[in-house]
C-alpha cells in the first residue's frame, strides 16, 4: 500500500462476545474499527469488516453489531455497502459514572 511501510500496522478491530436474551443466540460487538490515516480508502476497513464477519460467523454468532458517530458518513457508506443495516427502532443511551 502506498504510504504504508511493509509490515506496518494499517488498522485494527476489536470484537467483544455477547449474548442476545431476546434471540437466545450469541453475538459479537464490533467495538473498535480503526484505520491509520495513510491507509484509508485503500480497502483496509473493508478487509477488517469482512474478517470480523468471518470470525463471528465461525464462532457461531448470529449477529454482529456496531455503533458509529452520526457524522461519520464515510464509515456509514462502507457499512451499508457491505450489507449492514442501520437500526431504525432503537436509540442508544449511555450514563457517565463518577
């Protein structure tokens, strides 16, 4: 890849196993997906997402979920291109703890 030294880290993803009590099936949460700026738009994100999908399916998960910023349009475009569906039914809430 242009601009990325051979053997250098181009990106990473982090998956957490979980379980859906409503479907009674395992799932994975794709918590982190990061691509170094020099490697963006070179297929690294796509490769990481495809590998995460293969890993989760191979581990018997029924679902792979992620969240992204509302303003992160490039990521949303890639997710939807790869078949991810935006959740239109639920809001995400969080509570900061002291």
